[in-house]
């Protein structure tokens, strides 16, 4: 028992000497707190935060932007500031996407969902046929029409 304890103690000391300035959970000693990271994400306009983790020297977060689109952002570990994307891209809102679809002649919209840079919309076309549409979240362009 003493031998195993001594080996464990020595292994722990070796690990602490091998990586000075790095905490046991791989965070640098000068990293900002998770609370600061979360506050900075909210202040940057991200309305829902799904996951935040420290990886490859930065905090990485999966968040929902104000337009309802899931995006991945990176934050500087020492400042907690968003570094990538440097600025939130301008995207149209979900209601603007619906207005574009209606302006294109689609009616009876039964579903609209934000998904990775686009809005998926179910509606009826001008002939009353079911349509599934992808609306580009950057410019509102209807990019794909698939009919049932």
C-alpha cells in the first residue's frame, strides 16, 4: 500500500512539474472564469448558449445568434472576448424570411425553422402544391424548392 501511495504521489508531482502554469483541467492559470466567458457571449448578442468548452488553447462555444441560427464561436482564454467570428454576420430575421417567402407568392406557411445559415420553410406554392423551401439567412434568397 505504501509503495502504491508513493508511486501515485510521485506521478502527481511529476505532472505538476511537467506543465507549469496549466491547471489539472488543462486551463491555463491565467484563463478567465467560465462565468466571464458566458457573460461575454451574452453581451455579444448570443441569445442561447448550448455548450462551452476549453480546447486547443481557446474557449469554444456552440450558441444561437439573434436570428435563431446555431453558430460556433471561439473566445480568447485570457480575455474571454469573442475572437471568431470577429463580428456577428448580418442575417435576416426569421420573420423577414417568412416575408420573403410570402412576397415570392407562397402561402399557408405551416413551418419555419432556423438551421445552419438558412431557414427551412413549408408552405403552398402558387398552384396550391406543398413546397419545402430553404431561405438563405444572409440575403433572404430562396435557394431550394422541393415539392412533395
